[in-house]
C-alpha cells in the first residue's frame, strides 16, 4: 500500500514535470541571435535610475562600472540627478520639445529600432533622391491622417537637420539667371530669427536678406525685385495664423507648428512650398521635410541638398519611419501622440495663465476659438481633460509674454533679473516689451519656470500696491 | 517486484525531469523587455534570403506577406535577386564602398545598435557643439590606433553628409572681412570634381572657384588674392600622395583615403585642417569629421554648421560610435576591418591588373613601394594573403585606367561601348585618355566589371593584331 502510494505520488510528479517541461513551455519565445546583446545593452542603460530628473544614453560617458552616467535635466545634479542646484535660473529659451520624452518612454517597445551594422550602407536608397519609398509613403499617410496638408500630386524632399531645407528652398526659389537682381528674402515681424541669420550667412549673388515686410511698405522698392516671403503659421513666437502680405508667388510656408498639439487644425494646407519638421511633432531633432508642388523648384531643392550634404543619414530615415509609424498606428487611441501633446501643454498653459493672471505685471497672447478638425472628428467636445477646441483658444507652444508695467521696457531683462531665461522680443524684431517663454521643454524646466515666476508676480503686486 | 520497478523508473524519470527543469535551465538567458520585439524584427529581416545578390532592409518596401522585399544588387532581379539581367552594363562609377557589407555581416552582434524612442531627443548633446563626448573621444582613439593623424591639441568637428564639411571649411577659411577680395578655391588636376561643383554652387561674396593650380601658373594673379587649396592625399582618382603647390596657409587636406585599406600609412598627418570620412573607412554614407588646429577656424566651421543644419542627427552619432568601437576593438585580430579591406581590394586589384596586362589596350597607374606603419607594426611582412607593404605598391581604391590605343581618345566612351560605366577623366580635369573604375563596390559589381572587360581586351587584341 505504501509502495502504491509512493508510485502514485511519483507518477503524479512525473505528469506535473512533463506538463511543466513540454506543455507549459511548448512555445518558448524564440531565442535571439545577433541582435540580442544590443537589445540587452539598451535595456540595461534604460534601467539606470536617474530619479526622474535625467536619463542615461547608450552613447553617454561611462562611469567606473562601465555604464553610462546619468545626464541630468538643467539645474539637477548628482550621480542620480536627485539634487537640485539652489540658485539655478529657469531656462525657457529654446524650443527643444523634450516634453515628448515621457511619451516615447511609454511607447518603448513600439518605437525601438535595431540598426544592423550593414543597414543601408550605400549612398543610394530604394527611393528617388535618397528618400526611402516607405518613409515618403508614411509622411503622406501622416498628413492625410492628421488632415493638416494636401500632399497629392506634390513632391516630398527630406532634409538633414532642422535648418538645411530652409536655405535649400531659398536657393531653389531664387533666380537661376545670373543677370537677374538677387531675390530679397523677407518675413513679417515677429518672425523666427533663424530666417534672417541663415540668409545673411549664406547670402550669395542670387539672394540676400531684405528685412521685414513692414520695412518694405516704407521704402521705395523696384518693381523688378524678386521677393521670397517666409510665412510661419501658426507663427513662432506668437502662435497666430499668418498669411503672406506681399502677394508674390515665391512664398515658403513654414508649418512646423501646424499640428494638433500646438494648433487647431483647420483645412489641410495646400500651398506650393510647405515646410514641416519632425522635431516639433515628435521631439526628435534632426529632420525636416518639404512638400513642393512645382517640379522645377523640387529639382533645384534636391540639387542643393545633393551638393550640400549628399542626402540624409540612413539611420535617421529608419528611425523617422519607425516614429511616424507609431504616430499613425496610435492615432485616436490611448497612445495618440497629438492628444498626449495637447493635454500636457494645455495643463502647462493653464498653470502659467493662472499665475500670470494673478498680477497686472504680465499679460499673455489670446486667440479666438477655432474648431479643430483633428480632435473634432474623433471625439465629442467636452470639458475636463478631453481635448476641446470649441472654447477659448490658447497657444500652447510658446508663451508670448508682454511686460505691462511701464518701467519694464525690456521684458527679457526683467525676467532675467528674476532668474528666468527667455527669448527676447527684439530677436524676433518685435517690441522689447515682449519675450518668448518655451513651454515644450522638460517638466523640470516648466516647474522651475513657475517657481521663478511666482516671486516676480508677488513682488510686483506689492510694488504696485 | 513489478511495482518496485515501476516506482524506480518513475523516480528516475522524476530525477531526470527535475534536472531538466531546475538544474539544466538554472541560468535561463534574461528575457528581453521592450527591446525584444525590435530585435526579433531586425533578425527576421536579416534572415530573408536574397541569394547573396541583394539584401532586405527594415525600412524596405513590404511584400504581400508584410516582410520587406529584397533590394537587389545592380543587374540582378527577381524576388530573391537570383536572376541576372542579360545585357546589363557593369557600373564602376561611384565610390560607394559596399564591399564592406560582408564585413559588417560578419560583425553582426558587435555592430548592432538599438535606438530607443527617447534616445537623445534634444537639440543639444553632452558634448560641445553637438558632438557627443564619447564619439569625439573614440575618433581620437581611432586615429591613434591607426597612426594616420595627430589629433592632440586639435579640435574635432562632426558633419552631416559627406559633403557638408567641405563647404563649411571653405567658408571658415575665407576672409571674414567684407572688403577683402574673395578667396579663390583651387586644386591640382586630377582632382575630386565635387570641390568645384560645390564651390560654384554655393559661391558667395567671400569665395569662388579659382580653377586648377596649373591654370594659375599661366595667369597673372594679384598678390592680394587669398587662396584656399584642396589637397587630397592619397589622391582621388589616381591614388598618389599629394602636397600643396601654392605655399599658402589655407590648405584643406582631404584624407578620406588615408586609411590602411587604401594606402600605406606613413607618418601620422599633422596638418592644420584635415578632413576624414566614415564612408570610406566603414562604408557608411553620411558622416565626415574635420580635425582643426586653429580655434578661430574651428569656431567659424561650427558656426557654419549650426546655421546649415543645426548639427547632425543623434542616431548617426550613436551608430558611428558603435562602428568605431568595433574597429578599435578588432584591431590586429581576426576581425580587423583594415586587413579585411586591404585583402579584399588587393585581390580585386590583382585580378583586374592581370586582365589589363594581357593586352596593350589599357594601362593602370603604378606607385612605388612604401612601408606601411599600420600593418608593419603588427605583423611580419610575408607573401601570400598577409598584408605586406614592402613590395610593389598599388592603389586599391580606384583603377585610374589609361586607354593606350591611339583611336581611344575618349577612354570613358570606349568603355561605355563595351557596357562599362566609368567616371571620365575629363570630370577630374584630366586627359580624356583616362577614366576611373571604382573597385570598392559590391562583389557582383566587380565580377561584372571583369566580365565586361574581358571581351574589350580580347577584341582589341584581335583588332591590333
């Protein structure tokens, strides 16, 4: 009887082990080959604890243990970024869209990409003019999905860096005939200062900077002058929708901010020359594209690019494609990047607005409400955390702050004294009573901005009372 | 007894199962998290069979089954690239260093890199002027390990694309004073045609193309003229070591080919302005760097880059770092990329040389023997497949072919009639009796080149006999 019991138990154990070994594990995950160690390395680096105030990168400087060190957010320090510098100025200067970091960490699995050692080594890709066929296709799908631009029947050009395509288009729209007078490149103030800085630097016999459009109204301009007008809409810094004012045909529409995070989406833009930037959609520096109608302009643009850099690194193509695929796949769902962006920035704006409204020292730009086709089409407008574009509309990218107090003539300087770094209105050829605060950097940057604004507002209340 | 036997068997089986379950598998590989699916995706694409005449890429066009299609080598077609086009011309035109593909496939595990969705999203890196600290450090280590350049006390600038830095340096060396006469950009023929094409295209008030140095000897040149001289050494197309001929201070030394695959390494280069290109070392298009001694020139170069593209994509930094780390780690061992390159190209050169020598129609450049510090220092010179630089020296990058037959005045055209695409000597401002054949493309390209050369040589033998 004892023997029977023992046998029964043993057989039961046999069955259990058998189940464990052959049935439970009947589908082991396929073990990884050559890509495994790179994946493990990336995961080890991602797991490094930087206290939420920094992050470690695969190509960071190594510590004594051979792992990359934490790279801390501004004003934080220490091996795990847990310590806050006491007198550190809030930096609201650049338009570095780091608030998207949290989004991509949520999308870790779908947005990761493995670059093999032999990935696209050639100078040439499968597509025309060094743009891969799939990337071009997905850029068109993205515009269609968002509804912000018409790309049918137009050419797409992909450029390195955020700035290269700007000059490429100026070149392409300038007179190719050497005997023509140079094109005059202009914009309406306030405008993105880079247009002027770059045009001045790369000025050739074919084009040069011509000033602001309001300067032109006061000057006598030869009717033979060719103008190239930059129109940024929504505008950087003030977020207003803009139209060309000169009525000439050579207009470069910079739509870097015409995405649902930053702006209501009205009709899809359908202009001849349009610029977009991935850095403002996803937060990744380093690639822009242009949508161009005219074949001649397109060819001059790609010609410029081929002599300027011979195309964009293939790693960038591959990564941009992966990111755009995530944006398209997540559209309208839990992981919608546009909704993430809109919600994050709206919350920031509300806090800043509340603080600024508590005093008479500063004011912020306000826009009239406009219906957003992107969010309107996918959800009912409702109050609370659901995006709604039917109520009063704000700009969520940059705060275009005005100093209202008479003695604060230089608003940038007034903030600087309060340990806030902003971008002075004068840089945009605007009144120095204005200055720009970037709302799209890290949460730490934004929190510190609020903290530094607080005493400026309170102190001023006391001073004016 | 039966019961005992059964119990014994069952216990034995349990012991075996226990061993399998808990002892044999006591160290399961750590299972992968977020990076796992990207790694599996990359491995699935790498496993696609393209018959050795093509490869599939992660960002390739998808077939009906959702996997990327094979992208075939030139002249091959079919879903697995197994079919050869009958009348396809051999293309020996571009300097696309695709022969390295095989090397990186061998180094699959060590050269793969995972780019996370949130990898270095900022416009800024941990280093100065957008170059990561680790990449800069490893560029210096690589030069030290190869012995081809002195970087101590010099600045490193990293540029997008293979062409951007060329113009950036011309800009940086041009007079910044607007009242100075423009700098005259020159080179000695035969020279890389890109210098002229790019300078002409981007010509500003500060510089323009000035022709070849031999043109200058015949012209009356104002002593006030500022010259910027390009010196490529070893030279493209003919592989000769070159020196500046004008004796002016503004010289851009392009050392794209001063690596042990292509050239004996003599003393480390120690010039004020030196250019290198990763595309020729590893085969990856898309990044160059400059080594610059003077701080003013360095600052003007980075200023140009910041207005031209605002730095290089971070994905490119990360990948370039990984590749350079492999090159350094494998140096002197089985996987030495320089030895791989040297062996591959020497074998190709020998075959072409043998074929060309069999007729009087063509001749190839020959250089005098020079000792290579790189290989000399790490192994005894010995015949056979071990690299030796003590015997007669050849150029292995490009064949600078001369048509010797009187009626073959246009050598490029003579080859074209035989279905070979070469790069005409006239493009380098050389005699049209010369043409350049690239030896660094895929094995298929090279094999087809030999196949198309064969009848040209044989037919000519008949014609001349």
